C-alpha cells in the first residue's frame, strides 16, 4: 500500500511530545511490512536541517494566503523512511517551536500554518496531484493539526469516483486539543460555506480542525483500546462525545508501540552502563550516576522516584505535590522531575526542591539525554494522569526495569498490570495501578510500590516482567495495516 502519513512533528526531526515519537517510529514499522510510506511534515528549520539526501520534488501553487510552496523530498536520518517537507519561509521558517513562539505564545496564524499542511496532503492525494506516479491509497492524519485533510479530500475529489479514490484515516492522540478558531478562518482557508454546520466542521460557532477530521474521515483510530471507549463519554469526550458515539462501530483503538531502537537499556546511547533483564547490574550504576549528576545523596538503597512529563493538570502531578510532604515523612525516598508546563506546577516543584535539598531535583525544560537517564536511574516511575490516550513513558519505564505507578485510564490501563497477590503468584505484575485518581490513592499506591521495592525477591519479578514485554510496533503496525485494507475495500462514501 502507498500511505501518506501526515503529522506536525516527528522525532528525530522535531519533537514537543509523544506524537513525535509515534510519527518517527510507526512509519518505520509499516515500512518493514513492505508498505510504501511517506511522511508529510511542515518544513520547520530543524526539519530542513536534519532530513537526509534532500532535493526539490515539486511545487504546489495557488494555495490560500501563501501562494506557492515547495515540496522537498528527503529521508529520515534514523530509518530512511521518505519524508516530504513543505518548504514555505512565511509559514514555517521562524524562531520558536512548531506551535508557539520563543515566549510560549501560540502563533496567531496557526490556522493557516496547519490548514496548509492539511490542504497539501489533500492535493497530493488528488487525481491531478503533481506526484502522478505516487498517489496514496491511504492518507493517515494525526490530531487536530491535520484534521482538515479529510474535509479537503471530501470537497476536492470527484463524487462520482469516490469509491476508487484515496481513503482518509484520523488518529486521535489527544481529544483535549481540538484546534478551534473563529469562523472567519473558513474563507481564508478556502473551505466551502456549506461545510460550516453541525454536520460538518462547525463547533459552537467556531471552526474545529479536530471535528472536521472526525466528521469527514473514512476511518478513526485512537492510541489505545480503552481510550477509544473513554472518548465516547461525557468525562473524556470534551464536547465531541456525541459525534464520536455516532461512529462508535467504526472506531478502533490500537495501542501505540515503542521505538526500541531509541528506547532500549542494552543499547541506549545516553546510558553510561547498559543493562538488560538478564544482567541488571548496570541499572544500579546508572542510579548512582544520576544521583551524582543531579546533586542528590548517592545511595542505591534509597528509593528514587522519577517523573518525565508535561507539567499540566492532565498529568495529575498536582496530586504528587499535595502528598509530597507526607511521602517524604513516611519513606526514605528521593524524587527527580524533568518537564515544563503550567507555571504554578513548575513553581510548586521548584519550591519542593528548595525544601528538600539532596532529596528532590527539578529540571525545567526538555532534555532528551536526561530523560533516558532518569528512566534508567529511577527505581519507580510516577504517572498519575487524569486521562492518558496512550502514554509512552510508562512503557519506557517497563522496558527500563522502572515499574510505573499509573492511574487506571486510557493506555495506562492497557499497558500496566497491577501488583497484587494473584499477579505476583502468576508472575504477570508489571507496575502499580491506582484505584482512583486522587491524592490519597496516589500516596497509597506509591507507598505500596516502595514496600515492594524493599522486598528484593518480589521487586526482581516485577522488573523482569516489565522488561520482557513486547512493546515494539510490530503488533500495532499489523493492526493498522488491517484497518487500511478494510478502508480501501470499503464501498462507503464520505
């Protein structure tokens, strides 16, 4: 199959979160199944700098607001997967990140920046595409930034030939981010006025990129089976649960995989002491080195708790702040935090580090090297998310012998098996699952994990169980390939 994979970020080209990890590793897994896949991504400066063997592929003209853009063809530096970057100085070549400026403020022209990404994807899949020797069978879109692609495809393609034309699939990685903008952008994006209605892309008087994708896409997937069910409820649907429920029979939840080339403790380039589940000695050495690097008291017997996360309400880390004093009073433990986000949470963790020197290290920002070292050097990984479509960090924790403490939601529920008498006996336990999402439960679950840590026999079982999990993309890629085939064969017209 020819697959056009449309995304706003992809590691190692550019990364702000888990979408980049998925967009970097998942296409490589599909390519191993002999699919002809290409990634389409905005040509941010980092992307243009990092893609290999780049050359001009074609020019797309008469695009709204920007006129012409160049399509640059290159390769991913780690996997060789073909990449098509949209080169437009006015849209993408600027200081700052993919979505916000250097001060953290969203770019005011994001509707155009990601509307053009969506439109280019649709144009490259059309019958008159300049890539007439490479028309995709499937256009795989990801999150709101690419949500207008199925809408453009719907209005662009000849209605008499829709059965034979490319099919669109939207993967929802996070329902909370919907790309909602004032209705005035409809005309600026060359979208027909008749699309701005309840049965279309209108959402409470605004234009919603995500709703457009959900309504017009031929297929919908989510990043885990549990999340596919959760987004049909009032609690997790963020206002779109009714539309999702109407398509419930079509939605498929497929758990994300992990890039085991990048996340593997036996080969990790960022670790000073590689290790695996058969030879675990290197993990203790990584712990000592991490403690020393971050100014913590160096002691392998002290439990080291790790957090690598966006510091937001969604991630539930305010609960950790609320129980931190009691946690440190009752347990001999340390805490290392890496991440950034909401100012009150950043400030709260920084104040915690001042209150408990040599026990707490807080590192605000993004640091790929340190994230790997925290995953390897920590004993327990903390991830009490209020909702989590999939989550990758808990899976990194499993692979690195760092059992996670997680809430019972989304991909966390699908990937972590709670430790109890039965799962210890059956040797299936891999972590610790909170019964509910509140401060008392988080404290109780961390305390339960620390109790297991203090029993070397039980702790060895839990760590080895997690490290032997098959968490790569192989099974998930097959699941998506089946979904692609079903869409291609479907006679349903959107």
